[in-house]
C-alpha cells in the first residue's frame, strides 16, 4: 500500500514541477517528465499487480 502512496506523491511532484513558475524550481523543470513517467509507471504496475494477485 505504501508503494501506491509513494507513486502518487512522485506523480504529483512531477506535475507540480511542470506547472510551477517559482524561480527556485526552474533548474528542476527538466526532471518533471521523468517524475511523471516514473510515478505513472510504478502506480500502474502496482495496481495491475494487486488486481492480478489479490492477497
């Protein structure tokens, strides 16, 4: 369950980096796509795993 929460946090942080105009985050904007892809891939893989292998 914690992996799903962390994937959502990573995904939301990527979206935050993509949308923000704060000067402190300008150098980190290139990582936004990486965080969005990483968070989405982990979230989808965990959900598929939990639905295919219920406890």
